[in-house]
C-alpha cells in the first residue's frame, strides 16, 4: 500500500511496473507440500478482489487443478483432502501430468472466492479440474462449468444431480456408495450383543445424523435395512442434529437416545458425531462412526466405515484424461470395486459374527459381478 518510487516515472514505466508486479504475483506459490510434490498456488488478486485483465491460457489435459476446501496452511486440510491430493499425485506420476492445488476458504465470501478460482482456472490453462466434495465451493463453482466446455471437471464424493450438472458434457462425479458400508454396519449391529451384556441381542438402536441431505438419508435408510435383515422387530430412532461441526448438539441427542434404552449409537454427522460417540463411551454402549471423522479402533467402537479416497481420485483423473468415464454421469464406487468403501470391525466382535458379516459382503459383491468368487 506504500508509494513506489517507480510510480513517479512516466506512464510507460508505470504500466511496465504494474505488469512486472502482476507477473511476480502470478508466479508466487506457497510452500505447502502434499503427497510429496503437490504444491498450493497462492492466487494473485488485487486488493479489491478483482484480477488483472489477462488472456485465458489454452487448456491442456496435461495441466490438472485440484480444488480443496481449506485456507493457506497444511493444518487446515482434512484427511480426505490429503488423500485426494495423494491420489492425484499418483496419477500425475503415471501419466506425466502437471498439478496445482487451489485452496478455497468456504468461510469467506463465496462469490468472491469462486470468481477468483474461476479466473485462476482460466489463466492456468488447466484442462482437468478435480473438486473435492459438494460443499459451498463446489456448488458455486458448478455454475461456471458449462461456460468452460473445453475443461473437464471431476467432482469427488459428490453427485452431478445435486450439483445440477446431470448430462453436462464436460463434468463427471465420483460418488462413494456409502450406503454399502452403512448397510454392513447395520447388519453387524443386528448380530451384536449389547456392550453391557444385558441381553443376547440389541433391542433398541439409535442414529445421530447430521444434515438431512440425500446422501445422509440414503446412508440411514441402508443402515436400517441392514439392521432389519439380521434382526427383526428392533426399535430404531433417528435424530438429525442439523450440525456438522459443534459436538454439543450430538452429545445431547445421544444422551437422550441412551436414556430411552439405545444399545448402539450409529453416527453419521461429521465432526459433531464425535460428541455422540464420546457419550456412548462414557455410558457403556456401542458406537459406530466413520474414519473420515476421526473414528478408529477403541473399546467402545463396534465398527467404523471407510472410503479409499486415493483410488477414487486417481480413477477420476485418469478417467477424465483418457475419456474412459461417461461424462454427464456419476461413477458410483462400492463394495464391488475392490472395496473402495467398506467396514472395519472391532477385534471384540466374535469370530462367528465377523464371518457372517464377511459372507454377506461377499454375497453383495457377487450379486453385482457374478464372476467375483466367494
């Protein structure tokens, strides 16, 4: 914001100084390293949020942008973001690509952030853009997709229908079949004994869900279906926290559910759900969550679901690069895709129950691909 001496020179010198400053800013990158070699570009913008008038670079599929939610430090990146970066890095090495990671602060002014991102995509000559999730940034960016038909957009852990991009000729979505792993979680729950040993089987199960999105509702529905496939007549209570971050609300719901006799608390509520699992631990009942939310092996955890983010990201990049994926459609990855999604059971689950769950998993895979051996 200080007065530069060069600004006292002629108009020509002023224009040259401005161009030089713009070029220096455009070349500036942060030192954040992901998966060994992926760097985060520090996007260059003027003080009022606009960008200089620069020409678009011709897109090339050898240039890949990775759009991740986060600010400008490594500590802000989620497990999913790091894993997606690693998957793109793997595709980069195998296919001789150039990658650049662009972070979007979803807590900032969304319209300004997306305008900046769209301009960076244009100026960077990116032919493939990988976008993680279906949050505010992805939804806002989706409105720019059809305006750039020469750029291929790949949304990871999202659905084109939710993004209003069905049948778009330059977009695909890689969606995890979370319902597969939550079905198995429900199936296991119906076979389990209460943690306190009060009876031979669970009698009441509760679900602490986050936002009532189509994905969450589908996961809850399949959990309930799996539960009732292994035990009939069990009482299931579903409560939505409508919160994904602050754990207090999920704690309150879990406490109330356990007061009503729940033997198992199944959580699908992001970071908020960790509050519900903490209550389950303190009150001596089983909890089930997701490793993406930091849930892992613990004495009170009956099982946790997982996703193979790296493989999904690599498949998305290579599918867009080689045009092996059907544009305008979702690629749904489930149990039959070499366990891209799955369930990790507690070591406390008896061997005969683990065998029943594994057999059910094999039956599902074989029903979708008859060549899969049991």
